[in-house]
C-alpha cells in the first residue's frame, strides 16, 4: 500500500541550531515529493518540491530537502532554526499513476510533525 | 492573484443534516482537491477534480460527494452528518495535477 511516514510527531530544537524533519515513503515508481507547512489556524503553505534532477532541493524561508532514492526518504532541513519556524510540517508524495499521460495518482500526506523552536 | 477561497469559514450543523462547502481556486487553476483534517487522523484525502472530472477519490463513505463546475469552482457535499464529520475541510488548487497545491484557509465544520 502507498504510504508516507513522518516518524516523529514532535521535533524540538534551539534557535540557531540545525533542524531536520524526517519523511520516508512507500510509493511505487519515481514519485513527486513535497513539503508543506501549516501555521496555527491557517491553511497549508507550499515549501518546496522535488520532481527530478538534483537531489538537494531549496525552498522558501531557507528550507531545503534531500531526496534519497535508495532510502526512499525526503528529509526537510534548515541550517539555522528560527523561533518563527515553529509550525506543523507535512510531507506529501504523489505517485505518477499508471497512465503516464495526463492522469496522475493521488497525493499522499504524512501525519505531520510539530516543530518547536525555543529561544 | 487572489488565493484559494473557501466559504463558509465556519459552520455548525446537527447530526443528520447535510452541508455544502464551496471552493474557488486560484484563477487559471483547473485542478481542485479536497482534504479533511482532524487531530486524530491528520490530513485525509477526499477527492480530486480536473476539468470537471473526478480524477481520484479517497476512502470516504458515499455520504461525501463533490463536483467541479466549468469555471473550476468546486463544491463538496456531506449528507446525513455524523459527529465524526467535525473537522477542518481544506480545498487546494493547482495549475496542473503535477504542480504544488495552493491551499485555502479551510472550512471549520462542527457537528452537534
């Protein structure tokens, strides 16, 4: 079955330290990979995506993510965390579907990881 | 460009009633998806529409239905509401199905 796992419900880091939010997936083929962030009482915001090419993807607000095909992982990283980064982070994976034309498979979301950055 | 808008933002209903939620995607976006978000289950996929056709459907009972109009606006309907339907319902749009999705603020549904 297709699935996305975020093994940590919570991640706590001190401001200025590097942060990593983990994501692994079980989706057939070469999926599209996304990270989204949700601030309290707001909808999800797109952070970054991996479609093809360089395994290290850079996104908004200084975040980056590394795609590792052999480990089927797409971990979110930031070299220096800010208090304002505190939010709920979702990893999402979209399989390319059986029809390589215009039809794509559905988008699978992880359960989310609550990131807290303390001053 | 205006973002994804959802109406209403808040809704209170009682068990057995039905409800219709509306979503207006970003201008030019033809793909619209719906999600249910709850603290216990996280983000659950409901359905996805592209050019008025339902492309994907999640594992929800038939009480949950949706449609997309020719102007890409979408509605979802939940009939015979149950207490467990209380959730934040999120709509998202994208230019093409492969692109990143842009989410609306959600409709907070409370079923009493």
